[in-house]
C-alpha cells in the first residue's frame, strides 16, 4: 500500500449561544486538522481556537483561546465507506462507520458519520484516500 499524504481538513462545529442571568455569550470554534490513513486505522488530529464573545454583568467579553491539539483513532474495521461530496466550492470528505459510536470523540461528528471540509485543491488526495479506505 503506498503511503498517502495526510488530508488537511476543517471541522464544522456548531456554535453555542447562551442568554441567562449572567449575560449573553456566543462561543464559536475554528478547528483545522489532518486525516491520516495508517493501514489499520484512521487518525484524525486537529487544533484551533475557541472564541467567546458577549456581554456579562461585569462588562463585554471578547476572548480567543487556543484549543490544544487532539487526536482520535478509528480502527479501519469500523469504517464502512468513505467518499467525496460537494462541488468545486464546498467539497467535503465523508466517512461512514459500522458503529454509531465510532466518531464520538470528534467535534461535529454525528452518529456513525463524520464529514470534514476540505480545500478544493485537495480533492484528488481525498479521492485517493477514499479509494484506499474503500478497498
């Protein structure tokens, strides 16, 4: 099996808005990472920032904090298939699992499915990785 370069991606994570007695806050994440196909497993690794904006009783809040690098390994036998979706502007690499809990540690993942955004210039790498995973 030829060694594939890691696939750069961005995670789409829903923001969090909260209004309560302490004030109003909005939290958003920007997470980017690499997907590695290592033969017997897929390794998702990512890092980024968490931004908190809002107004509290003590005044305005505008804070950007780093998200420490994390990695999540998925055994390849848990993976059912992978494919590339979307056109030129919004390509996504989708992985479907054989277990609902396969991607539970990845932000923005759903039960048995994870979709990561990729840059259009990485479509060929994504197709090659999907073909290798589906083999």
